[in-house]
């Protein structure tokens, strides 16, 4: 707990969890354009999460790296389909990754290079992994005070009143940080399943 | 309320019993909240290797989905807006300089080379110009993948028995050829990958090579 507050207070000073370039900051609104620099910014911003997702689901690191390649190639070809009003860019990319990873697993299975014993478990695992990556990404976009309130509520199981006491913040302020933070998380987590061919 | 059941007074709870829209909203936020709770995030995952980006660009350019000149520079140039702007201005100035002087500029074109890829890179060209005082080799390479180290330009004899370095190369540039070098003998243009190890000799790891053909 103490450690988390310390980490977040250092975030407070800089104002952002990790620095984003101006291009990265509006990569979502510009993603549909023909500017390849936007694809590069998306790669810098989301490539790590897509790779982590692939490593979680696919048998080898090579498969995971191939997945990243496929996802960004597909994302560029289908960039006009991305709607920032419906989903965060990372949820859209992970939707593509999910399809590609399942295709890949099926092919590996056909070639008898892997045995998938429990397909349901793989799908659950895919969902949990995506959630974890999306929550990390979503939290990193929140204002530091919203982030702090949500982390204390989620991971330290504090009530709003306890958070207010701990931070010396009025209860109403804690509630409004929690509400706004949660609304922004929703954009990352409450998204329709993305279909990508 | 979605996160903390103690929040909300009697009126608010009563309202939720009656209002389907707010109740649905609360259910969605509860679901988001519980998923976020379960998904205790790992630290930000590390960035993927630069080689994967190169593969993305290669696949898209080969398939014609992306023109080579559309490709963005790698991340460091974008980390500062002024750096990006300066880099862009640099590219424009360099391109203008090359366009103005390449090939016609000071000297007449005396030979040209098409450099064939020996690794996963795209074809490049080199033009030798001479104006009676100095000779220059202007090379135009497409985007070369980022490497640990740098790319170096060489002139070789066709049998590989002799070589002379014309210095590091990046993108488009002009390289003066020392007067002692006979380009009739040193007639092969070569670009190699060189590690930054202080060793000035050729790494033997060439990525592009082609013979100079006199233009008549």
C-alpha cells in the first residue's frame, strides 16, 4: 500500500504516468487517416500490450511476434473501420489479436503442433489477459487523482469513506473522482466484440 | 455506487428500483468495476523489438498498402515535437540538396550502380559524378532497418582484394571519393552493417552491393 501511494505520488508530480508525444495523445482520433506516422505511434503505444497478449496465448515467442506483425498490418488495412467513439484503440487492436491468435491456434492444432485440450479455457484466458492489459492502459490514461482513488478502491479494497479519510479529501471529491475514473475505464472494458476478418 | 455499496442514500436506492435506465447503467459500471478489480494490472508491458515494426512496414510496402515515403521515422525522432520538426526540416533540406545536385549538380554523371539487396532491405542506387576536380558518389537508399551500429559505404575491387571506405551512410547522401582511388579498379559499391566496436575494417556483413556501370 505504502509503495503504491509512493509510486503514484511520483506520478502526481510529473502529471502523467508515462510521457506521451502529442501524436500518441491523439492517435485514436487520427487513426483512420493515411498518415503512417500514426500507425507508428500506435505501435509504440500498444505494441507491447499486443505482444504480451500473444505471449500469453500462443506457444512460442516467435508466434507472439508474428501476431504483432499481423495485428498492425491488419489494423493499417482496416484503419477506416476503427471508430474511436466505440472503443479505445487498444481494445480494437486486441480484438484483432484475439481473432488472429485463435486462427493461429487452430492452424497449429491442425498441423498437430499443439494440442488445445480445453478451448473454453483458452477463450477465458484470452479475455482475462485482455482485461488486464486494458485496465493497465486505461489507468495510465487517467488523471493521477482518479487513478489513485480507483487503485485504492479496487486493489486495497477501501470504501469511499476510508479513501477520503486516508487522503484527507472530502467524500464528495472521492466520489466524483471514482465516478469519472470508472466512466473512463468503461470505455476500455465495456466494448462490443470487435470483428476483424 | 458501482464500486462501493455503502455509497448512496435511501432516495438514490429507491430511484434505482424504479428507473430501468439508471439501473442498467449501474449494472454496466458494476461489471466494469468488478472486471477491473480482478484484472490487477501488470506493469506496462515492454515495447516489442524494432524488428517487428520493420516486418510490418515490409509487408505493407511489398503489398502496396504503404508507400516507402509514407513510412514514419522510428520513435526517437518523435519523442520531442521540436525534434520531429527539426528532423522533418532536415529531411526536406537534404532532399532539396540532393534533388538540386543529384545527378546533374556540379559534376557530370560518369557511372551508375544498382545495388542489389543481400539482406532484408530494398534495392538502392548510386551515381558517380565527376567535375574534373572531385568525384562524388551519391547514394540513395530506401529506409534501412534500425540496427545496433551503423551502415557504411565502401568501394571494392570486383575480386574483393581491395576496399576503401567512403564513410557511414544513412538514407541519401553524397560521398567524396579520395583522388588516389581509381574507380575503374574499385568499381563495386557496397553497403555493410557495422557494429560500433571501433574496428574500422569491413564487417563482411554486406546488405547492398552493385557494380558501377559507366554511362556513355
